[in-house]
C-alpha cells in the first residue's frame, strides 16, 4: 500500500471521508451490486495520533 492510499484509508476509517460513488466494473448496473460498509463492533478503536 502506498503512502497516499494509507492516508486515504486512515481518513476513511475515522469517518472523515464518506459519500456516494460507483466503483463496480463490468456489465453490472446500479443496484445490481450493493456494498454496505458497517463498523466492526468486535474490533478495538483505532489509535489516535
């Protein structure tokens, strides 16, 4: 994982980045594939800097 992706992922995990997007490729249409991101309630919170 490159440094820019690591920064993006860290920001995503702490909730700074969220929104709608279309990331599925191929012949699938919108609503054919539904991705839902949910918190892992069994994991420890991320360490703060």
